[in-house]
C-alpha cells in the first residue's frame, strides 16, 4: 500500500492534492464532476467582509500555455458565505480552507475572527496579494513589514490553521516567507499569479478591461518551482506549491523541490478530471519507483 497522506502543521490531508482558490468556486459547483471527498484539501474562492462584483468584462484571456485573469476577487461576502456556502462545505470530509482578503489589516483580522467561530473550516488561507489602501495601494505581499502586519493580526484572531499565500511579484520571496513565519503562519502557499497583460493587435487595445491581470497555467511553472525550492530551504513550516501543475509529474517536481502538498488551479478550469488523474498518477509513480510513503519524496532534489 502506498501512503499518500501528508501533514501540514497539524492538519492531515489524505493526499497532497488541493484545489487552488479562485478556480474551484465554493466546491458545490463541482460536486457532480469531482469526488470532493477524494481530494486532499479544498481552498474555496476568496471572501471579503462585503460582497464584491469584481472587475468589468472582458476579464479572462487565454495566452500561450496560460491564462490571464482580472476577475477582481468577485465574491459573495462573508455573511452570505456563512449562510449559503458553509452548510454544504460542512458535509465534506475533506479539510476546507477559507481564503480571505482585505484592504486593511483590520479587515483581515475581522474576517479571521468570524471564521474562527465556524465549524467545517479547517484553516484560513490569507491572500496578501491585495492592495493596502493605507499605503497608497501597494500590495501587502510585496513588503515584509506589511505582510507580517497582516499575519500578526490574523494570528491573534484565530486558533485555526493559518496558511499565507505569497505573491511572486517581489524581488525576494524568501524575505516575505520568513516574515510571515515569524508572525505565526502555519504554512505558506506559493505562488499566486504573476502580473501580465495581452494586447489585441486588431483594435490596439488591451484584451482585459482591467488592462493587466494575473497569469497562471503551465507557463509559470518554472518560476513557481524555483520559488518553492528557494522558500522550502529557508522556512521550517510546510510549503504548498502552486503554479502550472497539470499532471502528476508536475506535482512530483514540486514535492522534490520541497513542497509538502500542491494546489491545482488552471488545470481544473480546463478539465475537472485533472484532480483525479493527478492523485492516481502519484500512486502509479510511487509504485513504479518502489516508494511507500509520499513524504519520502519531499525535498529529494539531487543537485550538483
């Protein structure tokens, strides 16, 4: 028997394959397409204190080997999440993580306080790739002090698992990772999308109404893999790898680089069956290589 279960600082996942926030809705949308209880973990669509309509259309554009999105963190708001989305999530056996975002550290803190009281939520994923309105709109995740300030408030507000989702749009991602670890993060997930754009050469106009958007998909995998490897070498908390994971072998690369688990996003938008194939593919890989425990793969990269 192959052992696929992993532990991310106290939360046991039956396997290391999680969904990525923003690509899986609130899970109920996929109930007829995916065996939700077979997944390692579910990270739901990001939620804020009040509902948000997001950005105007067009807000999704395909690019070579990737996807640009400027959805703008559209969501139902925390009150509707609790009343309308949580009842279904509570029926699942798979650990559920609520992704949160705010415009101020106090908004993050309030969201964490509310979620701390909820049954059915195993942990919080803190999206720090959001503008800090008190600092002129710079994202919290690009500055170690701003990032640690958010995490410090979230940590004080909840006893639940706190996972911090890191932005790749920085000079040194390890500085941010170490800063949030110091403030009590239980894990870090990386990477969030890279900032990009596309231009329509017929109209001479941006293809996204927002002009720029977040780039995801296979094209960002080498960048994500490098950042996961760098981060896993300096932090003591679990690292969750995200970025262009389409196959089981992609997931294996992230595990070898030091990730404890992975999140799958764009692949699910293209084909919800990717999640099942990745889990099954990991089992097949382990059997072929004679590996009994998937944790033995972690940080197994041989360099030099």
